[in-house]
C-alpha cells in the first residue's frame, strides 16, 4: 500500500487576476523550497478555468493542476461546457467531481457525478469524488448511509483497478470555519475504507481518502495524522499562500 499525501487547493470562483498571479508565484516558490521533502506529497492547485489556461501554459514540476468541474458531453455543440480532453490539453491532470457546491447550487445528481467520473477517467484526468452529508443528515444519524450512497453511485461506472481519489467533505464544515472533530473524521474515513474494501477488493487500499471542510494550517496536523486521512481538500485557506503552505508542511510532517 503506497498512498501519497495529497494537498489540494480549491480556489473556487476566486481570485482576481492580480491577486491570483502573486498567490500562484508564492505557492510555486514555497513548494519549490520544500522540494526535497515532497517525495510522497503531491500539491495540487485547482483554479477557475481562465486560470488554467494561464498556469497550464507554464507547467511547474511540483504543483499539479486540476479543474473544479468537467462536462461529460462529447466535443461539439454544447455551449458553455468544458470536457476533460480539453482540460487535459491545457494542463489539468486532476478534477473535482460532485463538490457539494455543484450538488446543492447546480443540481448535480449522483447520476451526473457517475458520468463525469467516467469521462474524467476516459481522458486521463484523475477524479476526486467529493461526498459528504448535510448537517440535517448528520443530526438524523444518516451520515454513513449518505456517504455510502454517494460513493457507491458516484463510482458506479468506475472499475476496481482505476485510479480515483475520494474526498470526504461534510457540507456543514465547508466554508463555515467549523472543522469536523478528529473523532468524526476518523469514524467516517474508517467507514469509507471498509466500504471501499467491500466494493473494490483489489484497489481499495490504493485509493487516497482526503478530508475537506475548513482545513487550516493549525488543524491540518491533527487531521493528516489520522491513519485513513491521506490528504486535504482546502478551499478558503488555499487563497493565502502562507496558510496553504502551512497545510503542505503539515502533510510533510504527518508522514
Ligand atoms: C472546499 O471547497 O472543498 C472546502 C473544503 O472549502 P473550505 O476549506 O473553505 O471549507
């Protein structure tokens, strides 16, 4: 079993051009300085699409790029869509699929998620399947049921040996400043690992499980120290280079 630690910064619909250019430079410089410690740590930046065109045209070895959403439409007359093949040509190697903001604000269903997971894999993008319960679902004792369904249905078109990542992001912890307690994360990640072992007998232990939801430099160490937490999906804190690099450091020291 050789899962890398993955620290992924989801810039969402940020930042503006001048802020983003300096943020990118600071992240790249900071990651470059840590190069010798990054053998088992992968650092990803997942910017909005216009940024991908810019950053993907000057690839840097230590920071990989991803997209926040992909279309599963084939190339052609689909105004507004961007599919995985095009994203790959512009430097993306990863994509988020089923982020809770896509599910709740843009009506993405588990069936859409499954098709986008398939489309990503078919075009050499590594998909991170985002799953997580709402506060109401947690309070109703439905957390395991919800994440098991999202995992099962979202990955239903993937094969056992295909390379995917799963990101557990409780909806109530995203962008709220409320991080899930270490015990809650440990419990859900343990459950997800067992569920993967039942579903994916061959490849289950190779699938990195990321945690996302108000991760910051000062709580990342405790989360990344857990056995079944193989990285972090970071929103707000990825918009500040020092905070993001602090989380990268936590990933390095957690190994
Ligand atoms: C996210 O966007 O996936 C996320 C976890 O955001 P934040 O870190 O701001 O909670």
